[in-house]
């Protein structure tokens, strides 16, 4: 019973603290927009634990002990998504980074978000 509980707790912690990389394309109101989000976790506000794997967006794959939560990574995901879905240009590009402290000083969750209007 203890082993099963330990395995379940470990799986929950890994899922909770893993990073992810995703994008969504919305086609509403006559405008196609993309929203990209890349999430990561740091220990002691400086040591990367996990972040999203930009090679596999939307697949909930993480890279461990690596920091991929960067503007350059979001731009790479944007370029790949535009090519994959047949978009030629974009406008109104915005990006911002947010940081949240999960446990004071110990754990920090950080996110880079990018959005733009896509043009075919």
C-alpha cells in the first residue's frame, strides 16, 4: 500500500512540476490568431527543473534541467506553426513573461506567452 501511494505521489509531483509548451490557433470573428505558451519551473529561483520541449508543442513533453522558456523559443514555435498551417505573415505580435512563486524562495513557475494575428 505504501509503495503504491509513493508511486502515485511521485507521478503527481512530476506532472505538477513538469513544464509544457503549447500553441492554439483560433479562427473567430474573421481573424486567425495564435496563442503560444511555454511554462517552466525553477528551484531557488535560478536552477531550472523542467520546461516545455519546443520540438514537441501540444504534446506535454518536458525537457528536464534545461530552461527553454525564452522569447527565441516562442518565435521558433510561431515560425513552425505558421509554416505547418500555411500562414504567410502576421501582425500585432505581443509577448510577455510572468513569474509566480509557488513556495516562497523554493519554487518558481515562469511562463512566456506570445500572441499574434495570422495572415494567409
